[in-house]
C-alpha cells in the first residue's frame, strides 16, 4: 500500500474495503484528506461488489483528529448548488449502499469525530479511544455534523455538555452515552471488528442496503442542516472570539508541542483563561 496520501485504501476482498488514516504525528484532517476520502467514497458507491467499508488508523494514539484550521481555505470551493465537500462526504457515508464500520483507537475529535458519527457502526478501544467536539472552546462552531448528530445519539443535555464543554470523553463514557456502538478491551477490538465485518460481508447486499435506508429515514438529520452548519463553522473562523483564542492557543502549542493534541480538553480551557 502507498502512504503518499493521508488516506490509504486497501481491498482485502471484493466485498470489503479498508480505509486507513495516515497523517502522523496527530492525524489532523487536511484538505487532501477530505478530497481523497470523497474520491474513495464516491468510487465505492458505484462498486457493485463492496458491502462493508472499515475505517481505522495506523497513527498511534490518534484515530482521526480535528481539522488543520490553516488548511480549511484549501478545501475545493463548491460549484453552484453543490454542498461543501466535507458535508457531501459525511452525507454520502451516512446514505451509502454499503455498511461503514469504525475500529477506533486513539483520539477522535472535531471533524474526525464528526466523520465517525456519520459511520454506521463505531467500535472503540476501552483503553485507547477518546472523543471530543472542541470547537466551542476555541471560539468556533462545529461544522461537520456534530451539532446535528450528537443530540440524536446522546440526547439534548448530554450533547450540550459535550459541545459546550469541549472536553475529552473516554470510550467507557462514550459507550454509556451512546456516542459509540460498543467499547471493547483493546486486545479484543480487532478480532471483534473482523468478525462483524465478515458476518456483514456474508449477507445479501440488497438487504443490508435496504435495512440501512429504512433506519436512515427515522434517524438522519436533514441534509440542509448539515450544509448550514458548515457555513456557520466557516463564518465563525472570522469572529473576534476565535481570533482572540487562536493567539492564546498558538502560544500554548509553541510551549507544549504535541502534548496539546493529547490533552486538548485541558489546554482549550487554559487558552480561554489567557485570551
């Protein structure tokens, strides 16, 4: 497999695709991540054989992290009447005619968390998975579906705590709240996911897709709400609240380096105190 991209596609067999996130050291989302994921998902939608797509990471301690805010302006501009590429990506994943499964080890925050929420099944390592939606703490708004999907999974009050508090949640808490499908001991995660993928791949594709579409009718947020959220996020990048906190955050990153990505929930609070 080539590692020239931040996203690696593998096809272990015709019915299964594996997507691996690869942007060390912290697996932040950059424009190439969005573009490559969109290309892969669009191609897989048109593949008559694929039934299950597995998402994982090969970067220790990080599944898929927040957006690199310096790269947001590098995202392709949507054509007239088209949604932003990230919004289109998460909508396509939710509605795809295949089943999406996440095997989560490491931190999953911001845009990365929002992508995980768009997947059908999310299995997390009890010891090594952490989740967060930190935008509000940075003076921003979530733009990839966090404000639309978390209330549906967690309930209004818990979603408000997660979004407004901008903290990190471990896998055990995430499982209790419904943020993930199931949390398992790390030593059992791979075998469990492999068995689930094999089971789903053995079923009839049309039945899987039809059942997913039926559940979608009862559970998905309107596409228009996701489009609006992305533009609200983009606008929040220009507001004074973010500008003041961005300077404080940059100073903290210069001081602590990569540890900022490990303990973002703590450092976001510190940045607000210094803003």
